[in-house]
């Protein structure tokens, strides 16, 4: 079973991925897929780290969000990946798709992302589907029927709410519909948008509330996500105060509920801010939350391998 965390190339997502890779917190069972959104040094540095560590990964050749794919001239061009056996040429089955996007060399295997049923149906008998090794799809029966045993479940387990403060009504919920420890429903792997969510916004929207999301594993092996929301949400002001409201909730909950596999270095680093007065910024909070997720998934796969 392979896990494909699907990341848009936002700065702090990339920093979390780069640091996890350099700390060897991923491994062969975790294959990150990056859909670039910006021509940035963070993207280049992250890809460079993945190459140096020979970490399996994929980069979407035809990104469908933001502006990365609109300009062929890049300030931070990526290195040639065509000869790397651990690189997975990856593309989205969209109107701009070309089979060249998933052309492989040597021992490379390619990945296709197919969330659009009409386009997939039109390609049903093409060489494209025959040549790719995995197809990331939503859990939709008619799409699964077309790709058969090449299916990789691509889900967005994070509940999308209209307003950040609405997460206070959810509190705690089941996170991962796919199973990290066994193959189910004829899927060869699973992918998700982690605690970042699948909805892409090119620029962050101001919010009166701050929410923090922590993924954890339960005794029966299922994954859940706990939401922590600030209380003083009447106005946009007081981001620092809102952060410490959330952090104090996290610390209290962590002391009562988190131990063993769930107690990761990233989560410890995040909760250590409670003894400080400095607000680290929401980007740092997001980075540590994602690092925690990577560290947890890495531990779970290590545990599975030992068994």
C-alpha cells in the first residue's frame, strides 16, 4: 500500500515536505505528488532535497491551478528529472493533457490524475491508460470501473466549511476513508490533500477565526482529525491572541489524548510555543501540522513493515 500525499506548491507546504525529506521522515511507502502553483525557490529547493535523498515523488506536468503553467520561462527552473528511476512522471487528465507528460525512461513508472469522468471515458481504450502504473481517482464507481486495478483513491477528507469558526461545530471527525494498513475495494494505494484540503485559493482570505487541525491515529488503526478554533472571533484583530487561545486548547487536549505514535517531534515543537510570547505566524503553524502528519504516517508504515 502506497500513500500519495497531494500537495499544491504553497511555500509552507513545500517547506514541510523538504524538511520531512531531509529528516528521512517519508520513505518508499510515501510518494508525495506536487502540483506546482508558483515559480519559486522553495519549489526548487524542495525538489533538490527530494533528489538528494532519492525520495520517490511526482510533479504534475500540467498544473490546473494558479499560474505556474502559464509561463515557460522560469526564474527557478527545475533540474532534469527524466533519468531518475525514483521519479514518477505525473499529469492531470485535462483538456491540455499530452501523453508526453507521462513519458517514462528506464525503470520509471508514471501516474495519472483522473477526476473528470467524460475525459477519462474518452480515453478508456487509449494507450495512456495501458501504460500508466497508477491512476489517482475520486471514489466514484464509474471511474473506478474504467481504471480497474490501477486505481489509487484520491480523497479530500478535510471537511470544507464556509467559515473557519464553523470547525468548532465539528470538533473531531474521521479523517481517512482509505486504509493505510491494507488494500481495500481494489485500490492499489491512497492519496489525499492532507489537512490542507483540496479547495485551492490563490490568495489566503482574511478570517476572524484561527483554526488548527491535528491528525492522529486511534487504537483501531483509523485516522481522525481534531479541530481547534479560537474564541475571540468578533473581529479580524488580535491574531496573536487567537493563536494562543487555539494553542492552549491543543496543549490541554494533547496532555489527555496524545501518546505513543501520535506524539511526534513536530507536534511537540508546536505545543512548545505555549511557553513563549511570540506568535510564530500561521505559516509556521501550518508547516508543523503537516510535518506532524508526515511523521505519523512514516511511523505507521514502519510499524506495518515490522509486522
